[in-house]
C-alpha cells in the first residue's frame, strides 16, 4: 500500500503496512525485514550491471 507522496514530479513513493501484514509474516516490526544485502545473499534480489 502506498503512503503519502509529494505532489512534485519524480518524488519518491513511501510505503506503509498494516498490523495484519506483520502478523501474517510473524514480524514484531518492519525492522525485522531483511535488508537488501541479506536478500542478495539469499539469491532473492539481482544487482543490475
């Protein structure tokens, strides 16, 4: 789900979540999500060359 975004062109998106998301994935908070490096190490994210 997207959150607030500045009305100017090219502004980045922000994303929000719900308590239900945290419960479904057994997370205490969003801080428990893996970072990009961990996802790359697990082979779940590719780097663009």
